[in-house]
C-alpha cells in the first residue's frame, strides 16, 4: 500500500482561493470561525466571506478592530451590546463598509447626533434595514426627521419604544412632546418613499393622520405593524384607508385600534376585501366581532397566518368561518373564551397544513393538547401557556391511542401543571422534539424530565425557569444514556452542585448553560461543569450569589479550563480589566 501524501499547509496549494471563497460563502458565522483557525489562507478568505457581525464585547475598541478585519460586513447587530451605543455608531460611521442592516437595542437618550454622523458617510446612504428597539428612550419627532434624512433608501424600519409613562400622562396629552407624533411620522413617510416594512410599537402619540401619510406616500408598503398602547388615536377608519389604497399589502399587525367609528363609512370590515395580497393578519388588544371575522373569511385573501391576541367580542363560530375558508399554516389565540369543545369544533376543519399553533390563557385542557397529535399532523411548533392542564392523564389516554406526532419540534407549556406522568406521555407523543420549554411548571420533577430525555432523542434545548427541585437528572440513574442537550436554561431554579454534577455526566455535548440567579449553585459546582463538558462555549451565571467570580476566574486561568469557552456572563463589576484582557487573549469574552 502506497504511503499517504501529507496535505499542503497552505490552502492555496490545493484549490484556487476563489474556489475556497465560493465554498466559504455557504458557511454561517460559527463555520467561518472554525475554518479561520486552519491556516492563514483560510483566515484571509473567511474575513472576506463574513458579512454579518454581532457585537457583544462592551469595548468600542474591539468593535474598531473587528470592522478593520471584516471589510465586507454589511449587517451589524448591536442588540446584545452593553457598551456605549453612541460611541459604537460613531465608530461604524468612520469605516468604509457599505452597511445595509443595523439592529440596535438602546436605553436612555436617543442617539440623534451619532445617527447624523452615520448618515453623513456616503456609504451609509444605502442602509436598507434599521431596527431600533428602545427602552425608556425619549424618541421624538426630531429623531424621526434625522432617521429620514440620514437614511433615505430605507426599506424596513422598526421603532419599538418600550417606555412606561407617568400616570398623569394617561389623562391628558402633556407627555406628547416626549414621544413621536403625527408630525414626525408624516415627515418620515414623505421622505422614505422606498419603505416596504414599518413597525411602530409602544408609546407613540399618533392618529389616523400617520396611517394615511404612510399609505399615501410609501407605495411599496408590504408589511405594517401599528401597536400604540394607551395613547393611541388610530381608528379602524385609518386602517380601512390603508387596506384600500395599498392592495399589495402582505402583512398587517394592529393593536389597540378604536373600533367605534359609527360615523365613518370606511371600516376594516368593509375594506379587508381590497387587500387581496394579504397573507398575515394579526389583531391585538381590540374588539374583533364575528362580523369582522366573517368579512375576513369571505374576502378571498391569501391568508396563511391569523392571530388574535387579547381580543374580545368574537366567538368560536366566527373563528370557524376563518378556518373553514383558509388553509392556515400559523394560528394564534391568546386570552380568549375558547374551551376544549370549541377547539374540537375548530380542529374539525382542514388544518392539515397548520405548522405553528399558539393557544394560551384559554379554557382548554389536556384534551386539546393531545387532540393536536391527530388533527394537526404537520405541526412543528406548539405554544400552550397558562392553560388548564391538571397534571393528570384522563382515563381515555392511559393507553394513549393518539398517534405520535413526529413533526413537532418545538413545544412550549409554560405556567402549566405538568405532572411527571403527563411529561412521560408528552415524550411518547412528541418524540422528535428539539426545543422544550417547561418554565414555571412547578409540579414536574427529575422523574418526568428523565422520561422526556429518554423518549426525545433529538432534544437540543431545554428551558426550566424556576424549576423547584435540586436535580433534573438523578446521578444514579443507569437507565438514562448520554443525552444530546446543547442548550440548558435553569434560571432562578433550585439546582445545586450535585444536580450540576449529574448534568456534567449525562450531558457531555452542552454548548450553552445558564444558571443565573440560582442560589444553590456554588463555585465548586461550576468547576465540575467546566472541567467535564469540553464542548461548553457559553456560560451564564449572573446573580448566583454563592459563585465567587474572582476565585472561579483565577482557577480557570491557572488550570487552563478555557479550551472551549467563548462567553462567560458574570454580571457587571464582577471582574477586573486585567482579567478581561487575559480571557480575551484566550478567545473568551467576560460579560
């Protein structure tokens, strides 16, 4: 047998660099990070092929280095950035990249001046998508004008303002200067003529004037979200005008719309049939009558997604009309007077194409949950929060005649009374689950969780917020093989060091672990996890009082237990600048 020839060190000796670039273009960020470690050629090619950047490190200097390294970046995500947003945006504005997408999570005074500087860079004029999520921010009309002037080619704009108004603002308009009004939205609409998607969410003092301005000026509008809570002057007259004048509208999500427009001849009910291209329709916190649902049913739309969140005045019969006329793929019903009998009626229609279903805070029980396995064979995601599951198995389900649902991958049953016996049955009915959320399910114990892990071989993410037991896996359970869990969240749980030791033994493939605010966890428990799980990349333990951060970090550095860790979340002021640099030198961020 002839000897194998060694592979050349440099990738260029195997294939031309442009061939490698074509291959690397199909890799995600994790894939590019991995191949960049192979050789210098791969490092150079991966730098060129990286087009998106998620900024986590709080130092703007680190962002500067990344922008110099990745010169083909066109999408930057600052949603997890905990540093100075203004300085970060200014740093971006001084580069030569051609930014197309910018995502920001910002708290405090709005970044008016930094956005002006960003817009002054000619290469930033091609920004297509700007998503700005704000908390307690004083977004005002002048800021909307700055956005419009700085980024005239915007196609998507998301302005979500999560503020909490003082009580006296509810009675009058004295707070309106603090938030955007019709004036700002009208300027925005007049300048952003290419706008296709807009989201106005939270505290905004707007009325039908804003809706009319957007509908009249933005002829390419396809996706509109308007949910302005408490001080909303938008009525169904304005929404009706939008539906009539923009027949190319594909998605509409509205909330807190005033429906008592008896003097108006334009309503949602008599306008919905104009929106023939509509595929997604969501109503939130508003009155939705059966007559309106009948109008939706008869409108002959292209509807595939329909959602009712905290809406009143409709009945199951109105919903039945919608389901009978459309083969939906997504359906959401939250906080409604819907029972098991109603759900059996609704699911008697053709729901074979339904892939995503949410039924939360309704009067449904186990019966509806298990009925889904027979009536909805295509379901991929099921969300049933705050439903009346009693933790028991009905006699009719003891032998479980319902067939297995092999397509369901994501199951969320938060705030439900999930017993261990019920958990076992869930594992049998949904064996191919990838994501399972049983947060605030206070009855479940390690017995039920082990049964699920045993049945669901592909389970990769498990969420157990406020889990009340010390262990999710018993250390002496020899019947449970190693599981494939990659992401485990145990926030505010009672897990202890012994519980972590069992996790380290049975979950060797964990990539992300969160034990934030877990007061039974100590430094020794975290050490066991880090020592025994060589795949762990992300470790979150903020607020875990018995974890001595300084001792843990020194131990990690001295023992070299950092081979796989990339991000460690300890909370602010729990580490020194020197430690930040030491960990960063080893490829790990302290946050």
